[in-house]
């Protein structure tokens, strides 16, 4: 008794290939095959491009947070000072910063003075937030002093202030200019509160990569900020930087256990929690929507395969009469459908990867063709559309597309395999 050929043998692949490349005059469905192929290619491309942009946007946003802000912030509990005022000012800020900096996972702890001010320059006005910080602590912020888009001399920060690029652009500032800063909570007089006014030289202009930071933030030397905001011998908070910002909760838990009796700690994830949760929900919704798009594209394979089975009924009857088993017929038509899915998936993966890698020139071209203004940084917070290609996202898109192609192909292929040879020859 002859040995049965293994599944997906050479002759099964040959028959499937002939059906795929057959012209319509020969009873094939080459047009439907191309439609299915293009649909899956575009769906997979859209899925990979969206996943890459999603990952890039989150990475860029998080990088601008942890690169220009504290990973953890320490605040004092409220207490009554010597003058009977309820306050949260930290008087022993250097001792607390040293104790926090000695904890595992912490790379730096620095006292900070904060205040809301008004700015005036060249007959223009703007609101800003002043961060009083020592020069050595500012140098550790990668998005500020180490930014490639800043101009001026960061080494002169101790003699002047550092201003965000958005503020500098709005007020027409250049390094070396003098900026007038006005604090509404000033000196109290018999005629009311007199705003505090002082002028400072602009030593450095930075770009943190975030629209809101660049348009609202000023860094001032720590002692200068203490004098300006009447914080003599005190600080508002302590800024803490950790080795791995993504695992900041573990460090915060240790700090709360060891040093949390006189104050409390807030992580960057807690401060930006609402946005991160909204971003995660949006990511999940987009993935579901694009997965449905891939499913719709895969359903085109079903339409084409049903047409192929109908056109090849006589061939199925002949093949079954010659001794082809139901399983062999099923595998022939399964190969027809899956081949379209495989080719479309890999073509979509290539297009999606190329888009993610070359997104900057592609987006620049789109921006130029549309006349500019496609990306509004004031709405989206960052200055460009980022993309981060991750192997997991590519494999997810590939697995989803190939899995759907196999599932939807199986049912019309099984229908072809179960055709009665006599009925197939009669109606073929």
C-alpha cells in the first residue's frame, strides 16, 4: 500500500499556486486576490505605524517629564511657624536633602524655591513660574542645560537666570538682555500690598522639548530666588532624581517608610497620572479599532476564496475523483487564502517599519505640501510627531494579521473540501 504524502506537500502547493495566479478567463480570481493583498498590507501598515507613534509619543512625553522635572518631590507637612503663620516651608532643607540623597536608588536631592510671577519686556507681558535652583543641581537636568536647542552660556547661570525658549520668543529676549520680573505677593504697606519688582540678566535660554515648560518656566539661582520670594533660610520643596524613573514607586515607598513622618512624597507618575491613564485608554481604543480594520481586510480573503471555490467546483470534483482526500483539498484552498495573508502581512510590516524609521522626513514633506501648521505644539505639548519602533509591537501586528488570515481562511477551505464530487462535476 503506497504511503500517503505528508500535509502541504509539493503538489498541494503547486495546485494552490496555479489557482492564485490564474486569470479570470481561466476561472481564477486574480483581481480579488490583489484587492485582499492590498487591503491587508494597508491594514498592517496602519497598525504598525499607529503602534510606533503611540510608543514614541509616550516615550517622548515621559522623557520631557523626567528630563525637566523632579522624579519625586518632597513637601513638608503644614505647621505653624514662629510668627504664627501656617506654612509648609522647609527650614532644614540641606539636612533633609542629604538624608534623602543617601537612600538607595536616589541619585540627587536638591532644595527648590517656587513662585508665580509676571514678566515684562519690550512692552510685552507674560506669566511664568520661577524655579529657584542651584547651578550644580540645574546641570543635572538633561532637558535643560544639556539641551542641544538652547543658546547662551549655561556657565553664567549663577550671574543671571535661565529662560524657556517660548518665553524668550514671546518677549523678544536674547542672552544678555535684562528681564523685569514682578511678583504680586510683595511688600505689605499701609496702602496695601506692593508688588515686588526686580530685573535680572538672561544668561541662558533653554528648550525642554515641551511647549508648556518652554512657555512658562524660568530658572533662578537658589539664593537669588530665596531673596526675591522672601524665603530666607527656607525652601518650598525638595526635588529628587532617581536612577530609573519607571520604577520610581519602589524608591518612593522606601522614602515614605524612612523619612515620611514630617512630610510626604509625590512621584512624577502621580502628578501626571490622569494624563498617563488617558493616554493608556486611548492606546487601547486605537489598537482595538485598528485590529477591527485588519479583520475587515482579512474578510476580503473569505470573499475571494468563496469565489475561487465556486469557480473551481469542476476542478474539485476531478481532483476528488482522482483520489485527492478532503484534507488535501482543504489544504490547497487554505494555502490560497493564507498565502495572500502572509504576503500582505509582510508587505505591511515593511511599509510600517519604513514609515516609523523615516517619520521625520515623511512628516516634513506632508507639512510642506499642506502649507505648514499640521502639528500644533500648543495642543499636543511636544514639537514633533515621534515614532518608536518596538519589536513587540511588530510581532503583535504580524501575529494578529496572520492569525486572522488563518482563521477566516479555514471555513471556506473546509466548505470546498466537503463538496460532493458528483455534485461538483454536475454544477461545475
